């Protein structure tokens, strides 16, 4: 017979046993690094010789053209790429949600398939497809869309376009699945009533579908934004980059904040303090943009 | 088989008091039913007995032993849940023998017990199936079998029949009653269905808002409700409860004026206690207490007639007041819209205070008067 | 069918067909590419070639394919198993037990999901250095074992775990860890399957952290090897394609074998 301790205590003690291993690991490999990183962002110096520098790193941010380029690139990517991708995903999902559509399952599987490929693998495959005389330029020329090859790999503008195209390919199906799941939870009779009431298709989409999908749209926007802000694998693998020199794309055109942090830490003479400062720029952006998106979503209610 | 005693048992979640000083003596072998509307605390009370919730204050004694801080599995009880709580990945036999395995019984003993329970419950052909392949009634039997094999001193049932359809519910109700007679194990049974309570219980505990309203045998509660709540809760269709005002007839005899039936006057029996004029009370009269030769009579208009074959329920009213239910055995001729003359014997009335307490008197509440 | 509706149908099928084709094309390109020489690949040759054996042989000899495949498999399977074990236990614990401080601890845990890896990587690298784990596979696995996201996933799923199963088991005399082991895990098999898929995918495809920690060739994962093969000045794309195919096959197989759990796992986050 167990010791007659209070039942409530008995269950609680057990509760902690379940949670403690995970919390311990998170404390060591998550919380401690977060704090250490914050502390480092006030340190300057090269390599392991560091000393307190106050706000020196923040001053350095304002004077560092490479950082500003990386920041501009990163923001550019999510400002342009996220809306394109989510619109495409939503549009595809709404079309696929038609119960009378044939081959819907097959098409859905096909569009979702890119999610199976690792970021590095799809990056190198895209790289092989977008070389000057490669399959993409040849196909575009064959349909008469271009007269000469597009310099995807050597022109800063086209390198950025390539990156956006690639990310959109990889993640549209992923987001579409969320919309499809949400659409399937909508009561069909809502649409049937609207049709009987004579509400036109576009109004059904903007007045019924979009408002009902709002939580999912918010979710996909936040996750896509966080993902794009952390862009690394693609930026380092799609466009021919001189990895030994640490550049990313022609004229650093696809240099993102994450690539820059990596370069600052592991490519050049390590500048841990400054790299940590740049990493906190991503944290602030993530927090800020998530906050803005949540606020916007709430105001529209 | 064990007796079970609750002494001043209370339960609070934070500042909210769910159960207030519950006292109950369950005799060994007795079948006790907790009944009450949802949220009355009946399930919580059962979970306190099971040890799934901690008792805030008071004492739980099973078989003469204080059980407040004893682990659920050491209280000598078995519990049947509303959702049956069968493990989906185990066969019927594994589900039934599961607890015994953890009690360290030899597998031959487990097998024997499972087989004998399966025999009692007619589950032998299903032993190798999984719960998914069973009907609701079969799952319910497995859940009961799982409780039986533990050979508990007390059975606990938490609304075991509410997930079944009506026909099956009646059938399982009879099965449970038979089982109790066969095994004779002390049983505590929770339900919100007063018919279940009436048919199964040796004694019923009526709960409301965390307090015991009345404890008694089914017929005792029916014939002798302690208050307005129990009167309204036990019985189907419900007892008719109408507000009334104490007054006097033209010749000065004490009477009740009933506003809901056109200020009808009902003279009180001679032996009635003195009630001051103008006092607001409630009268209660069961549908079957209306009869052909009572001294009180009034005319109502029929709203709806429910012909059940043997008996007929007539829902009738005067003007816009609430409907009064009348049970008749020869009501086949009644139609909606007809007038009906309703009679009853004032001695069969139940009288309640404005605050719901019963006004007891030898003059009233004689159900078979 | 009236004409406007017919045009509408053609438009819908045309659009969806194009989307499907564009989505699948890189897979076809990859498979075709394994049979072509690098010269054909960079000239956009779409037909099957004869270089498959040559490419495969080069991939196996140049890149030490069996070893790096084994490295990736070991890291992914071990990492996934540990992550599921530790994080599902925690997700269950958070949902089932009402311990003081649980809610703010959990809220803090959710915040960690938002933290970019870039913030962690420098301190993590230094921690691994101090522990002497640089260039080991343990260093890859350790930081992912307790995942805020997977804990969150399991806690959400646990809300659907019938509490009566737990109550019945308590009355039956099971200890809390026995309830987890004998009732929860078997009941939640499909949740584990879905979580397995997402965690396995993430660890198999991980790039940045292995890139930092793994320094010698015989420790590297297949993802790292493909990246470095493709970043050569003149990449041998035929070999790269074979590598890409080998790296994609496991996830592709998991996808087609467990498509339902795959999608469930992805959606788990918002349920």
C-alpha cells in the first residue's frame, strides 16, 4: 500500500517528472544560448578576444553596407515572395476544393510534392536548371518568351527573381494544404445558400471564403515570414556563390541576414559579438512583423 | 462487498465549492443512485469516492477504513465509465484482464476470471475482437466485464448508459439490475435520468448544486418528496406544480386560490393546518392523481393529447397559463381543442412553501387518498 | 455544357495542370539527370542518357556514398527517436498535470519556437566546443531533442486523448509512467507516426547546423556532401543528380507510404 500522501501532490510530482527532461534540455540548448547571444551582442573584438563594447555593435550596424544589403535583400524577399506564394496557394486551394473536380487528389499530391525535397537538394536542382544554356532558358526561348538567355546566375536582378521563383516552388503546396484543410471544415451549405441567394462567385470568395480562412491565412503569413527572414539554405546553394570568399550571388544579390551571420562567424576572422547583434536584428524583425500581422488581423474583425 | 460512508465530504476547485458537506451511509450490498441535473456535482462525488479527485474536507470510509489518501487502485473498487474507457489497441480479453496483470495475478487466474466474466456477460464469442469492432451495447458489457474481473468490494458506474440508444438503454438497465442481484456487490451509480434511478436503486440520492436534497427509496421519493425540487425532478411526466394563494371560500372555510387556472378555488380538507391568509404557496399534483370523483373540479381546454395506447397524457390549460398534465386511462376520445373537466381530491395535493420546502401535514400528500 | 462554363472548366484544368506539371518537373529533371552527363545537363537535355552507371559510380567513389548515407540515417533515426521520446513525454505532461507555474512555463516554451536558429548557433557552437563534441554526430542530435514545436504538437494532440482512459487506468492500479507507456503510446500511434514524419524530414534535411559542426569528410551528412559537390566551380551535375536522388528517396518513400500522417503532421500545428 502506498504511503498515504495527498493525492494531488502525488499527481503533481509525477507531472514534473514528465516535463523536466525536456525543460532541462531546452534550458541548456535554447535559453542559455539565447542569453549568451544577447550578452555577446554587447561585446566587440575578434575571435575569442572580446571585451565589453556597449552599443558599439549597433553603431557598426548603421555603418556597415554589407549588413544593410543583407537586410534589404531579406526584406525584399519576404515582401515580394510571401504575398505571391500565399495568393497562389489560396487560389489553387479554392479551385481544388471543388468536389466535382476530377483528378483533384492527383493534382493535390503533385503540387504538394516539392515539400518532400530538402532545401539543399531542390536548390542544387534549380541551379542546374537555370544555367545560361539550361533547360529553363531553352524552354522560354522555345515558346518565344525571350530572345537571348536570361542571366539568372550572373545578374543581380535575375538572381533575386530566381530565388523568389525557387522558394515559391518549394512552399506553395505546403501552404495550400493548410488552406485546403480549412476549406474542408467550412460547412458547404454556407456556399449553397449564397448561390441560391444569387451571390456571385467573386463575392463568395472575398466575402465568405477569405474571412472564414482568416486564422489560417494569419498562421501561414506568420510562419512564411519567419521562414523567409531566416533564409539560408537556398541563398547559399541556388545561385553560384563564391563560398570561399563568402559572397552570395552576383554582387551579393542574394546575401541574406542568416548567410551574413554565418559568414561573420565561420568564414571571416570570427566576429562573434557583431554576428550576435545581427542575429538579434532577425529576432526583432520576427517579433515586430508577427506583432503587426496579429494586430492587422484583429483590427479587421 | 463493503459498506461505504461519506462524512461531511466537501470539494472545492479553487474558491468554487462543488460539494457541500455530503453525508451518506451505504450499506453493504446496497444499490445507490446519485441523480440530479447536470452540474449538481454527482459525477464529482463519484470521482471523490474513486480517488480520481482529492477530497477537500470530510471523510470517506470504505469497509471501515478511511480512504481519503489511498490510491484509487487500493480502494477495492472498480469503475465503469460513460465512454466505456476501453483501450482501442487491446482485444476484449486483454482489456478485461489488463488491471489484473498489473495487480500481479498469475495468467491462469486472469484467464479464468476473464472467462467467467465473459460467460456472465455473454461476451465469449467476442473475446478476441477489438473495441472498434463492437457495437455500443457490447462495448458497455466489456466495460462492465472489466470491472467484474477485479472482484471489487464496490462498483462505481458513471452514467454508463447515456451513450446508448433508447432501446439498448432499457435492455442494459435490466442487465445491470440482474447483475447486481447475482453478485450482490455494493454499487454506486450516477445518472441524470430519473427513470434509471427509479428502476435500479435501492436508495436514491438527489443532488442539486452540490447539496443533498433527499435520500430515500425510489417510491419514498416519489410519494414523499422533501421539497419542490425533488417533487419536480422525480416522476415522468413531471408533477404539476402551480403557484397558489391561501384564502377563504365564501362560507369562510380555508381554501387555495390558483391564479393559473382562472383563480379557481380549492377548498382545503378539514384536517388541514391553519395557514395565514394571503400566504403564497405551491401546490403539486401528479398527472395520475387526477380522477373522476374528486371534490375539486375545474374546466380546462385541451392543448395536446399524447396517446400512448394504454394511457393518455392530456396537456390542458386555462387561458394562457402553463399546461397541466393529466393522465387518464380512458382518454381515447379526447382531441386537441376539446374542453376537459378535471377533478382531483384535495387530500392528494402536495403543498410547498414559497421557498420550496414541503408543508407536511397528514391532510395532504396522500398519494392514494 | 454552355460555352462560358466550358471555358471556365478549361481554364481551371489548364491552371491546375500547369501547377501540377511545374511542381513535378524538377523531380523528373532530377531522375532524367542521373542518366545524363554534366555536359548534357547544363545544355538542358531532357531525354534519358547513358551516363547513369558512370554518375552513380563516381558518386559512390568520390563522395564515399555508403558512409555519408549511413551518417545521415544514423543522425536522423536516432535524433527522431529521441525527439519523439522526450518531447512527447513533455507534451503529455503539460496537458495532463496541473502543476503550479505550468502555464507560464508553457507560454515561454512556445516563444522559443519563434527564435531564429541564427541566434543560437554561435553559443551552441561554443557549448559543443567546451563539451568536446565538435565534429560528432551527438552534437547534431542534442539541440533538437527537446523541441518546443514537437512538445506543442503533442500537447495539442493529447487534448484528444480520452481522460477516461487515464482515469480507468488509475482505478486499475497503473502508475503514471505505466499509463503513458501502456495506454497513451498505443492509443496515440497515429500521432506518433505523423510526428515521426515531420521530425525525420527536418533532421534528414538539416543543413546549417551540420555545416557548422561537422568538419571532416567522413562525418558529413548527405545534404552537406551534395551542397559541396554543387558548389564546385565546375559542378559535376550528373553526380549531383545521383546524390540528390539518393537524398530524396527516403523522404519520398516516407511520403508515399504515410501520406495521410504526413499531411496530418504538417497540419498538426493549427489543429
